[in-house]
């Protein structure tokens, strides 16, 4: 998902290469902060010159970030992160994929040069990139050599140097990670989750360190969905606690947490605080009707599941990577499965209601009783045992319920066609069950042998009232229904076939 490296990449700075020490570090007198004046204007004019040479008139915002709890810039933080008046819809307009004219792009570069708190990559795919680094280092990439822009940049008193690539080129945290998209399966899963939990909270992250929270019920899901910022990261959390005191009791002794609360008007607010602010935020929640606490440390508190919004054409172009939850990992695994696939797993549990659970690579699939064997059995433990390794066929992959039913019998030869070939045969077998409408007789000499029904109309009158379970009964196989898996037997016809006289 990383961006392609452009053929022409230039580091543009106010630092004269002649003023570097033997280790390549700048040793001159230029400050690492913006002058908010002529030099800053020179940087912006250089960006504009490269954009003009590349025939670019608008830029796409990629991986936007807003200042977090801590400020690391050399200049003091600024209210609004330098985005004031740039996005009419407010900070949520500063989202991944947002297209801005060159003028707005230059103002974003200005904000980044000043360490105002907003940061992003500005790109035109395959043609142009603008990356602002620490200490006034600027990196411009182009599909063109931009000779006129280079001349202009030098005339502005800046120093362009060609590099192989920008150090701020996008690189995914985990190149192998498959991000879950907020597609139709995701929204169906969310609807099911809301129905099961009655309500959940949706965290919408439209820029790093910038989020909005939405309480979802069955009546509000679609309304909230229509107002989400494009390419947002989404995280589904359990509903807030209506017992605010219990929620606040979850505050740790120390560390960063995000506190979310809903006021009496239904307004949802969140703030990131540490132990020095716990008391103050607790007082703010005195009148809240619900609250929750989420740790800011990776792996501590995880949502139910996450996703990233794809574009309107269904393609996931956002390069965010959410921290995967167990449900996300299950989703990623399910995407590798297909109906009819043969998998190997280990039996983990045989439930009291008969379903057999199987671990297939960290995901728990299940085998319902009819899919265990073609042959009759009394209990699943007659067929499989806990710890046994088995091979089975995937019957379905349900991405919404996150279920995978398997069939053990599907990978075994179906013996029923062979049974059908025995129509007309006379056999003797034990009576296994007596019912008002007839008796069942096992027609194979094995414990899991097939059984057929001798209807009362096919029982010899002399046997009708005296036959008992365990008695040997001679029967003729008169029909095998392959669709319904049923065998019809006749005691009367067996006697006639053998030429035995009837009483």
C-alpha cells in the first residue's frame, strides 16, 4: 500500500550544505524554527514552483495527523493546529483523501513548517509529493525533473539536493497486514452487534489523534454512517456505563486514558488525560448520564472490531492500519477460506448439545451432528474425540456471524450409493428399535451399520407382537431413498423370497 517512489526527489532546505560537519550534520547558525517571514515565504514559493513544473493544481491530503496529548514541536502549540478557516466543515474536513487547491496546500505546508500541530503528506498519485520533516526540512517529489523550479528555488536562497527518495515516504507498520474495510459485511456485522448489545459506541478517527464518538442504536446507525468523514478509521466499542461511578473506578493509578461521556442532552465528549487530570475530569462527569474509560496504550483496551472506510467505489485506498482485535483477526482468516475448501484442524470441544468445535489455525469452526458421519451414531464422541486431528470440508463462510460450518462426512466416501445397489437382497440383522408404526433393523454387521424400517404392514403377523429389541429378523431391502437417506425393509417379502411358509 506504500506510494511509488517518484524519479525526481529533492530535499529543499535553508541549510547550506557547506555548513555541515564531518558527520553530515548541519553546523551553521540557521534556527530550526520558522521565521514566519521571508524564509517561510521562500519555502512556499519553492513548493508552488515545483507544482507548476509538474502541472499540478490540487493536492490530496494523506495520513493527516493532529497534535496529540503531548506537544513535541519547537514552537508553542497553536489553537486549531493551523487549520483555521482552511476547511469550512471544520477539522473533520482534514481527512485522508481530501482534495485541496494549491493555495490551501501551501497553507498546510506553512502550518507544518511552524509546528502548529497539523501534519500530513500532500500527494498527487504518481506525479507529485510534498513532505515536511522536522527542523524545516522539505522534501519534494515529482515525475518531472523540474529544472525551472530548481533554478527558482536556488534564486530564493534555498538549497535543493536530489535524493533517491523522501524519508517520509509512506511505509505500512506491517506490510502483511490486511486491513478490514467497512464494507457491506462490516455494516451487517455492526447491525447484528447493535441488536445483540442494544447499543454500541462507534469511534470515528478522521485524523491521527482526532476522533468523534457516536452512540449507535438500530434507529441511528444509518444516520451516523451518512455523516462519517471519508476514509475514517472506525472502532466499535461496547456501550458506555450508565453507572458513572463504576466507570470512573476503572481509572488506573497512572497513565494516559481517553475518557468518554454522554451528557444529559445526548452530547458525546471525549478527552485524553493522565493522572494529573483525573480529579478534574471526574468533576466534569458529575452530571453525565453515561461514561467509559479507554486506555491509550496499545493492546490494553481493544474494541469489539475495527475497519477503515473505503471510497465510494468500494476500493480501500486509505493506508491506515488499525490495531487488530480478535474479531479482526478472525475476519482476516475467514477471508482466506472458501466454500468447498478442505481444512485440517483439532477437535477442541464436544458441546453438550452435540456440536463439535474444531480449531482450524486459531479460528474455531464447528461441525453440526448431521455432518459428522454418513453412518448412524449415538453421540459425537462415537465419531471424534477431543484432541483428535481431523480433515473436513468448509460448507460456508459467514462473514457477518463469523461462523464456519464444516463437514467431516464430505471428505469421506458416501456409502449410500453402495447400499442402494443392495435393493432386493435378503439379510438378517438385529432389531434396534420398536415403534408403533414398525421396527428398525440393522442390515450391516457393524456397530455403526445402516438401519432400515420394517413398516407394520411389512411384518409377518406371527412376528408382530413377539419381536423384541435384539432379536434377529430376516428382511428384504425393498427401497433406498438416497435423497432422504432412508431404507425400507420387508419381513414379509423376505419370507416369501426364501420360500418359508406363512403361519
